[in-house]
């Protein structure tokens, strides 16, 4: 599989509006874990292009969602989505279903990397740096300046510099240097259109008092990841452990020990022991899955 999208997959271009594209990709069904696994195995073992196509199309909405978080850099959303789609295809190509992860969890890091590298190339900043800390600074400085209401093009106040450096774990010199480079700008102006239709400017984002889109997106993605890890971890419990733990800790109106003891014909203490043991097993599995996810991220 190449990094170019097959012609049968919707692609943004001069003749395809963003709204039309988003409508098209919503038509593709979201795969169940079982469907995703079987398709991934078909691609991994037989290089089945139809399997790869289904894996890609079922995650095009994920790319669009992630790309929305990077609209504040003055680049057309259509280009961000196109770059993200390339990252998605790279993720599909390297996906290993037997490791126990869902494709979305794995592919999002490829998608983000592709979009961020495109933004860095487009800005054409001199010596922008390629370390993880420098990239983190570049992609978070705008958001943090907005929170601090430090929207001037000049140098930051020393207190603001200190705050940003501490929060991002970089030196104050790096913050000052990066801010000056971004103030000078690359190929993108603060007055560049925020949207493809020309409405709004990038600088409008700096004065937004609400949460930044990338921050909202990150929180939503993190919640999705936690939910997925919980679902996968629950599957490692036996049926009785899973039911008791769910009814005791994971529902809005938990059942009592008395109710469950009557249901299973055992003592209240036995139900409590099963609940505690199941919770400990669940915690260990969540930690294991989380560590594996971090290895992928790294």
C-alpha cells in the first residue's frame, strides 16, 4: 500500500468542497472490534487492498476530527486533512492487530505526526528545531499566550515567559526565541484566513477565552482512549467477575452486596471478595494496556 489514497476513497481537491467531503466520509460505517481485527489480519497476512481500503475509510472521520484541532495555524483545513489521511494510511500499513490495540488508538499518532510535520514545513521557520520539546513548544505556545492574554507581537513579559517555560518543561530562552520566530512568521500571517471561505483570521484564536480546539480535542481523545482501555481490560475478566464489578462500580445505580449475593447464591462477603479481586485485575490490565500505548506513542 502506498501513501497515496486510492481513487475510490473520497479526496479533497479543487472540485470537492469541504462540506461535501465530510458528508461523503460519514457514509462509511464504523467497524466493530471483530471486523477491524479480521480486516487488519487480511491486510497484514495477504496484503488485501480491499481490507486496507475498509480500514482507511472507516477512520477518515478520525482524521477530520484531529485536523480540526490544528486550524489555528492559518493553513487550509483541506490540506491538513489530506496530510492526516497520508498519516492514517501509514498507520494502517504498520498496524499489528495481535498487539491488542484498536486501530484508532495506534493511527492517531501517525495522523498527528503527519499534520504537525506539514505545519512545520509550511511555516518554514529557520532552525525551528526537531526535538520533542521544541515541537511541543511550537504547538502549545499560541494556546498558552491566549490563556495569558499575551497577544502582542513583541516580546513576552518575563512572568509570562517563566510561566510558559515551567508548564511546558523548556528553558526560558527557548520560549523567548520561539516567540520571536513565530512573531516574525513563516509563510503564514496572523491575518491569514482561518477558514477556507476567508472568514475569520488566525489572530482571532489568540483572544479566545474559551478552551482551544486542540485542547478540547485532546481531552475528548483521552476520554475515548480511557473508555477503550476499560472496555478491553474488562474482557480479560471472567463473566461473573465482569458482571459483579460492573454492577458494583460502573453503573449509575450500583447493586448492593445483598442483591448480588442472592443472585449468585453466595455470601455478601464472597461477593465483596470477587469485586475487590476483579477490580485489582482490572487495574493491572489497564496499566499494562496504557504502557503499551505509550510505547507506540514514543
